[in-house]
C-alpha cells in the first residue's frame, strides 16, 4: 500500500496533479472537456478506490488499535500511580501489593503489544502522505472546488456551493481516513508530514470541508478536520508531541495561512460556523466533546488574530454574517457560563472530600472500601476539574477578545441581561478565590486555574461594555449577584496583582463611577411590574415587554428578547413546538405604544407620589407594625434568572448547557 501510494502520488506531481486527478475522476485530462474517457482512466480509478479500501481495512484499522493501546497504557499507569499513593498512606497492605503487581504485569503486556505495532507503523516504507495529499486534490476537483479564488464558487458564501452528484457518491470514510492518518502523523510521525506544494491542496480541503455541511454532513468528522488544522499549525508548542514539528511544519503552515488565498477567505467563517455546528454530533459523549473541539477552535482564533488580515476578518464577521455570528455568541456565552460554573462546583466537591481526609480519626474509622471509593472520586473530580479549567480559560480569553473586537454583537436585546448576570456571578465567585491562602487558594492551584488572571479578563470584559447604558442598567438590576463592594474588591485585586496598567485602572474607576450613577438614575423598580396589566407582561418570563411580537403559529404575544433567547437554542414555538424562526415574528406596534404610554404615566406620577402624604417617610407606623423598608437601588424583591432559556408548559427541559447563573 505504501509503495503504490508513493508511485501514484509521484506520478500525479509530475503534471501538477491535473491529469492524474482527471484520470482518477474518470474524465479526460486535456482541459477542453472534449476528450473521451480512456481505458487507462478507468484502470486508475479502480486502483485509486481499491487503495482507499486497502488502507481503510489495513493501515487505518491498525492505527485505531494503536490508539486504544496507548490509551490503555495511560489508564493503567494512572491506576498504578494511584495504588502507589494509597500504599504509602496505608502501609504494607497485602491486597494493595497484589493489585499493584497485577497492574504492572498488565502494563508490560500492553507495552509489548505497542512495540510490535511500532515496528509496522513506524517503518520508513509505511507512509501514505503522498497518496492522501493527492486524494485531497482529487476530492476538491470532484467537489468542483478549484485551486484559485478566480472561480465563481469563491464569490459565494461558505455554504452556498452544492457539490455535484459524483462527489456525493464518494464514501465518507475517504475523508475520515485522511483525517485519521494526518492526526496520527502529527502526533507520532511529524517527520513524514506535508511539503509546501502538497500542503496547499490539503489546507484547502481542511478549510472548505470543515465549514460546510454541503461537503461533509457529519459534525464529528468535521471536528476531526479542525483537530488536524490545530495540530498542524502547532498553535501551542506545548500541546504537540514533537518540538521538531513545531519548528518546521508549524512555521510552514502559519506561512500558508498568511498567503493561502482560500484560507484567507474562508478560514474565519469556517471556524465560527464549526463552533456552532459542533453542538450536536450524534455521539453519546457529544456534550463534553464539543468543549474540546471548541477549545481547538479558540486556540486557532487566538493565534490567527495576531495576523492583520485575519484580525480584520474577525472584526468584520458580525457585519458580514450577523445571524450566524449571533449564534456563535450564544454558544460562546453558553460555554463560558457552564465551564466556569463546573469548575467552581468541582472545586467545592474536592474541598469537601479533602476535609474528610484531613480528619484522620474519622477517616480511618470508615470501612476501607468506602475510603477507596472516596479517594477514587477525589482523583476523578480533580481530573475533571483540571480539564474543565483549561477549557474555561480558553473560553474566557475568547470572550474577552471578541467583546473587545465587537462589543455591540453581545449587546443585542436578548443577550444584554444574560451577559450582565453571568459576569456579575463569576466576578463574585472569582473574587472569593483570590488571596484566600486556604483551601480555595490551594484548590485553584490544583485546578490549574489562575484566579488573578481570570479576574483581570472578567474586568476587561466589563470595560469593553462600559459605554453601553443598557449594559450598565442590566448590571445594577441583577438582584442576585450584583454588589458594588465586589467591584471595589476586584479593583483592589487587579491593582495589587498588576493585572491592569494605569490606563486600564483609570477606565475601571470610571466604570465604577458610572455604576453608581446608574443606580441613582433607576426610577422604575421591578415592583412596578406587579401593577402592570397582564397583556403587558411576557407570558414566559412574566416581565414587562418592551418589544412585543406575535408568534404566527400559536398567535400568542411575547417579548422579542425572550423569544429570541429561546430561538437561539431551539427553532420552535415554545407553546406548541412548531417550527419558528426570527423572520416569522410579527411586531405588534400598537401594543408597544400602549406599554410606552403606561411607563410614561408611571414615571410622571413618581414625583407627585414622593411629595404626597402617602409617601413612606410621612406615614406613621401603626402600633405593633413597622414601616416597610424602601427597596435598595439595583435590587429586586423577586430575583429572576435572565440567563436561563425559557420553557413553557409541556416544552422539553432545558439541557445542562442552558443551566447556570
């Protein structure tokens, strides 16, 4: 297989791949479209597909076995380390010693299996890079994607091009095997990777196929293409197995990103589209898999934004594709919300278990099996906490960068409350982790979470929104997490830890002054909504509507911000589960005007009520009674959760991604 691949690919390189690709596709190679298909073209086509099949059942199947062997070795080594730690604490336990000996024997057997596979997989003759590079060019030609941006296809949107029937007949494993082999090579055989000429076609395939369901419908397969790009780009040198790859291939691909015409046009929209589409993969572990795929996308975006062209594309994307970018923002908020909350929850659970273990007398009074289960749970929680922490740090970084590049995209009516509540909640939590010096501080180290850095990023996100009055009002209206003292504490921390420079510190002080001013300007409390007519209240959240819209299927009227928050997660009418899109919403301007008139009347009566004899300051309390306290600015007697996705009646329960602060 390797020899045939090298010969076939070499033949394709002599003519630039044009004749060979045409032959493999079963067409003439003259370029004028009149040359008839030859017997030779049919013969090459048969061998081309036979070689794909051979690699699928042979080399690629062996690679899958190799991955399972590596995973087994890692799991057993972690088990041995855990047993060694338990033996050091419990002394010479015969059962532990026997279990430790058995695990070491199993590791030796699996390592021997790995060495046997190494002999085959790492032999110099087993290299199909050339063949898969040519296969990439063949797939692009069959899909109707040319080598340059001169064709009309590149003037269309990333999803507008529908591939021809011939391409749709190609088995999916052609692309999957290519991705699996490049993933294997980048991890274990970086010296066999792409030369500059072949990489042009491979990068084109990765970029175009990754961002479009028209070419690859399977989101999980498209996530593999993202991982190939991530590993080949060597965005984080510490993440790759070979430093040599980082110094050679990685630099080469960053050079491609700067000059590759297809990547410069489609890479950013493809990554953002993939960030949204990976929400569902059809696999049982899709909920957690999506976070790791999105982390790869985040790291790629982090480094692409250092290149001027791609940085400008990120700034322009909300204007070019506002609907798709809005979905991206929604998913980013979901991830940041869940991951940070998950880290906090696991830190509390780990702290609880460690407190149990520190009470040595009570700990050793428990049965040995109970202690073993709690120890294993601590290891599991710690590993999960560290994984979620790494993902959370990347999500917060991306949130910081994207809000700086396009703050207005996060200030849509259906998002502003959610952003404010989420930031308030985590600002309070992260401030509690900084400088504790106790269990919180040690746990943040075990979780590999830098609370000072996270706090500085959260404060910078606040600064990105400081000029938006809607955001300021939403921050102070959060009755659950907003405390002005928390912001003062955050300012002191970033000043003490040098998280901000002098200019940022001055801006944050100005932001705090605006918060105080906004608190004083609040004139209509949430209590006023209790007196509002029922027709003015949103039927889902029972809040006063500001932009009422009618749902065409159920004929009910909702606030646009509330129903849009629901549509971000599910394109259905929450009252009857029928299909619903934003374009189908019908404005109700007459009701909106009546609501505005009612609010104006309420505001107009405020000064008169304050001077009347019925004001709380002039009314004497009856014997045995006390005067009701005045509401504190920025608080509410009925705290709500603006970040939760609304559900009504028989609607399906919201998933974990929509839960949180």
